[in-house]
């Protein structure tokens, strides 16, 4: 992703209305009111665009490792703070955001980046993490077709937090 072709990054905006993004909005509605949200691996900002439309008074920010995605996100959404940074080095102060969101981000992380990323998510979150990720059996991860499947319930329970799991319906995830 970090070196993905800029043309492909810009085409990714076409997924703005993918059904799983509506599910994210529905989940966020259950957490409302909240004042701030940071999306890790925000790409061009598709989720943040939808979140801003539904929750216009919430302070939003996004980070991504791809400079082209960040540039395009800033172009599309100039009122949202976008920063180029890796998930394991989030450039915000402790407890800055009410909600931290990931959407198909952790599945790309190598083994040595998972725990540092999780620790960063907890560091900058005031209240909640919402992880939309591939589910597997192993806490560390199982590599399958180029993606890491992990058991986030088991992994996050190590941090002594309450974890709720919701499966994305098959008709939405495809």
C-alpha cells in the first residue's frame, strides 16, 4: 500500500458508497454522541467523508502511510486533518480522540507491527476502538492470500478491555 500506484489510489474513491461503509456509520451511530474520531489507514478519506456527512460537528482526522492517498484526501476533504504516518507511530497526543477507527488496515501489518499499532491505538483513544478487520484464529496472525487474519478478540482481551465482535453480513462484505 505504501508504494501503491497513485492512479489506483485515486480510483479507490469509487468505493465511497460500498455497503460496508454504511455499516460503519450504523455502528458509529450507536456510539454517538462523540466529539472526535481518528481513522488509521484512511486512504483517500472515503469513510471520513461519509462520517463527516452524517456527523458534521465531530472533529475528524486521518492518517495513512501512502503520500498520494493523503494528498488526494486533503484535496477531497480540506476541512479534515490528514497526516502521512504509519499506524505504529501515530503523531497525536495521548487520549486525543474519542474513537479510533480502522477499516481493513491491520490485515496488512507484519507480525512485528501489530502490537505496537494496538498500543498506539489505545494510547490516542479516549473511549473506543472500532476495528473492521479480517478475523482469524491466531492472535499473532495467519497469512492467507496476502492478508493477515487475526483473532482480535483474544488479542485485545490481553489489554483488559471489553471486546464486542460483530460479523459483517456476507451480502455486505462482498
